[in-house]
């Protein structure tokens, strides 16, 4: 399965990559984007069986347009959803974020409730969301539960 993992934090990216490799095995064709710009470039050119999306991302990859990756965008994931919609693409998406809520239309919404709103507004197939906690043993079970829904 062709999967795009959009995550800028190395420890989180490594953990998520490991979960994807264990789940899909040799069927995994993994691509990684670590910024809003690199993700938008990839989704414009490719279709994926699954996108694993962090919601808070830097504007650019380190060394791309500035040495530090540019400004952090709390809603960088929303920019990627907006780009998918603009390209008339509908992808299966799992959101993995460290924040319990996101800003939608000027209001803070719990991530569990935001899924439906994001799905409708951006015409994507949001499989679910994981509230990521660093080195938590529950990350793997939550992600695997959502991965089973992809098939």
C-alpha cells in the first residue's frame, strides 16, 4: 500500500513508520513529508492508499526556504486537506496529533468531533484520529485499530 506519512518530529515519525511497517510488511510503499510545502507538493502529484497526517507542521522542510523550517503552523494539516480538495482528490486519512483539539472556523473543537467536520468540509475520508502521547503503549493499538478500517 502506498502511504504518505506527514510528520516533522523525528521521534514521532520513527514510531509511526515502525507501526506502519509492522502492519503492512512488504506491502508498504512509504513516502515521508516533513512540512506543509513538501506534503502539498506530494499530494498534488500522487495518489495514496492512506495518508497519516500530523496537524501541526512547519511551513518548509529544514534547509528548504529557511534554515529552521519556517513558521510552525498549528493548522498545517488543514492546509494539506485544503490542497487535496483543491486538486479534487479524496484520500483516506488518519490524523495523528499531540493536541486534543483543533481550531475550526474560529472555534476549538475536540479532535474526535472534528473528524466529521473535516471530512465534510474538505471532502476526505477521515478514518479516525489518534491523540498521540510520546512513548505511550496505547499509540500502537490505537493506530492498528484505525489501520484495520483502511481495507
